[in-house]
C-alpha cells in the first residue's frame, strides 16, 4: 500500500509538473508575442519616389520603414559601377552603416560616404572602402516603374541583383 | 521595551538582530575599501529616491519624452533639475563605486572559495546595473540616447540565424521607435530594479555565510573574530561606515551641484532624430573600456563582437581561472604586478574609447584589448606556479 501511495504521489507530481510547464510555456509565448511590432508598424506601406527629380551629383533621402534610403545620381567623376547601379547612373542604398547601424554622411568633396561612428567609408556605389564595415551598404527591395522607384517591393531588377548576391 | 518584547514574540526580532548585526563579526584587518559595498547600497538608494521623483513628471512617449525631461523637469518643476542631476550623477558614480568594489574583490581574492556565490551574484548585479543604465539612457530621447540604443541593439543582428529578426523583436519596430522607448521604460523603472533588489538580498546573504574576507586572505573563525580579531557589524563597523558615507556624500553632492555636466552629454540636449547620426557618438564613460575592446579588433567585426561579449563576462569566471591557494594579492608579488597592469589597461582603454578609432589609436586599442585578456589568461598559469611553490615551501 505504502509503495502505491508514493507512486500515486509521483504521478500527481509529474502530471502537475507537465501541466505547469504548459502554463509557463503559454505565458512565455504570450509575453514573447507582446514584443512583436504592432500591425500599424508591420503594415508600413511601400514608398514611391520619383528619381528623375534628383539632379546629377545630388543625393536625396527617402524614408522607408523609418530607415533612410540614399538616392544618389552619380556624375562621371565618381566611382562607377555596373552591377549595383539603377538606370546606369543611380545608386540606391539603405543609409545604414553595415557595421553598427549609424547613418553615414555624404562628403561631397571626397565623393564618399563617411560613417561618423567608427570611421567606415563607402564609395559612390555604396561599396565599403575603409574601416570596420564588413560589406557594402544594402540595397533595399525596389521596383522600377517609369521614373518612379517603389521601395519595399521586389521588381525584376532587384531580383537580378539579389540572385547575384549584391543586395545585402 | 515592551513593544520590542511584543514584536520579539511574534517575529523573533532579537534573534534576527543578533545574527545579522550585533553578533555578526567583521574582521579587524580590513581597510576602507571594504566600505564600498555599503556605498553601493547608498548610491542605489539615492537612485531609487531621485528616480521616483523624476518619474512623477516623465512621459514615456516618443513625442513627449524629450520635453517632459528637458522642459518640464528641468525648467518648470521646482527643484526638478536637482532630482535629474542627482539621478544622472548617481548613475555615473554607481559605476565608479562598483568598479572599486569589484577591484577590491579581485585584489584580495574575495572571489575565491568559499565566496564564489558572492562573486557570481555580484557579477549578476553588475550586468543588471549595466542593463539598467543602458535602458535608462534612452528615456530622455535625445540624440545620444537614441544612437546609443540604435547601435547597441544592432549588435544583436550579428547573432547567427535569428539575429535580424531578434533585433526587430527587441525594438518592436524596424528602427528604435516609440515601442522601444516604452518597453525600455518598463524595464528600467520596474523590472530591472526589482531584480537588483532580489539579487542584492542574495548577495548580502551569501556574504554573511562565510563572512567578509580580509587583507591577508586568511580565513578567521567566528570565535577568533569574537575574541579580538574582529568587531561586531553593529554598532562598531557601521559607526566607521557612517563616517565614510558622510565624506562620500560631500563628494557626491559636490558633483551634483558643481560638476554635474560630466554626467549630462551636451549632444543629448538635441531631440532624437532617426535620420541624422551625430558626428561623434560614444557611450557613457563606464562602458568605454568594453566599447574600446569592441573597436580594438578593427580589422574584423566578428572578432570585435566576440571580444566585446567576452570582455563583459570573463571576470565572472575568475574563481575558476585563478585557483591559486594564496588568496590575497598582498602575498602574491607576480599577481600584484598583473593586477596593476590590468587596472592601468582598463583606464587606458577607457581613455582610448573616447578618441577617434583611426591610425595609431586603432592599434593602441588593439594592444590594450589584448592586454585586457592577457590578465585573465595568465591566471591559470600563475596559479600552477604558486601551487608548486606552496607545496614546495611546506
Ligand atoms: C548593486 C550592486 C551591489 C551591492 C549593493 C553590493 C553590496 C555588497 C555589500 C554590502 C558587501 C559587504 C561589504 C563589503 O565587503 O564591501 C559586499 C561584498 C562583496 N561583493 Fe558586492 N555589491 C554589489 C555588487 C557587486 C559586484 C558587481 C561584485 C563583483 C562582481 C561584487 C562582489 C562582492 C564580493 C566578492 C564581496 C565580498 C568581499 C569580501 O568579503 O572581501 N558585488 N557587496
Ligand atoms: S557604425 Fe559605421 S563604422 Fe561603425
């Protein structure tokens, strides 16, 4: 009898333990979910930008999901590139340093981006040329529609770049 | 005394007072460095009180936070500036007293058996305090606040596989935004202080079991301490402690009234702007040494990151890195040298952390980072040598 009592108590303990684990798991999951971005943040729509408004040598900043997107219309005296270029003369990159996420500043005299945080540098194509950044500035998902660029949507040009591993 | 009798019958307070205070003995051979534990508690109390008062006007909202601090509290609330300066200076000085408290433990071998739990709970307190300072720094929503949070949360992006999603989860947005501010607020004001209190209680309980270490690192029994080699914690030890506290408070309020600017970065008086990084950003002084280790491996970002995490946590493993039978640095000539090189290196890294990471500075940062780790890696070797010496000497 005594033995049976112990095993019954053990059984109850295990059952209770399992039940408690389910409860704890559920609570943790709920807590985890509360920290996810709110629907209004997730649904932040795509942004359309008319790139013909950018003058040669000029740089404009579009705001996409709260992140700056640099749109640079290159001039011949800047670094040239074929693969990371849009319409042969535009550089469109996320203005977020690939090192630790500061926003690099365009230095018009040197024609490079310089990151204020740890001194990283990128050329006019967004390629990292100095300092801690491990890779070029990312290219955000985009789609070309005439003179407009739609940020946040993957068009054929973007997909091509992505396949070649040039976007991130 | 009737009330005491009444209370004693119900709560056994006399026994409690004996165990915790009047018959808890502190060795005589300790110096003023042993008063820093209580100083840490004092600063913590100051932070809690000043925090409650700034909380009464603070508004955790990305649109309101900056003005609620820089206009309402600083300009409109009577003496609001005093509580803000006290809170900011308190946070800074907290790390100063913590560093001294920890260095004391390292020098005198207080982390060794039987005080490993004291050390580990202490280290957890250091990590919690760092997290509290970090989350609190975002709250004024100035440019420094914002970009410190932006860069440090970005660090998590480098974790394999889950990194990028984890960062969005921590921020509650693609960038540091209102959601980040409100959750940091909750952590800073409720969750982390609560944990700090819990772990302080465990820390103090853990000190009371083996008792305090001493300058010589030779354990004393309770009997020895009761008869000549120690003093009761209350009232004898605390009488001295009150003296130290009052001198400390003069220094502290001198800083609050006349030198508060070191704890209030001028860049942080510009409201947060997520499209413009300030031209030179740097952490508060107490994180600079670790930050310099991050930058020190300037040629590889991943190495820098690993080194950074390691530098924040490696000291927690001291009890297992340094297994020498000799406890106190007083009787360890080589350890003494290593210790002072380590302290000098920490100061050196702190200074470098604020300089631009280019040219010679980059290499100095690298060298300083290596010296930082060399201290910890030398300890197992030194322990072996000292073990042999002790065995041979007997
Ligand atoms: C909120 C933070 C902390 C509080 C309130 C606190 C408080 C105290 C107090 C009151 C004592 C006894 C008095 C003394 O020996 O100074 C003590 C001892 C000690 N603490 Fe802390 N402490 C904190 C953080 C830390 C940290 C971060 C460490 C190191 C990682 C640490 C390591 C130790 C050690 C090793 C002792 C024993 C010292 C000895 O017996 O020689 N503590 N602490
Ligand atoms: S964040 Fe740009 S170089 Fe570090």
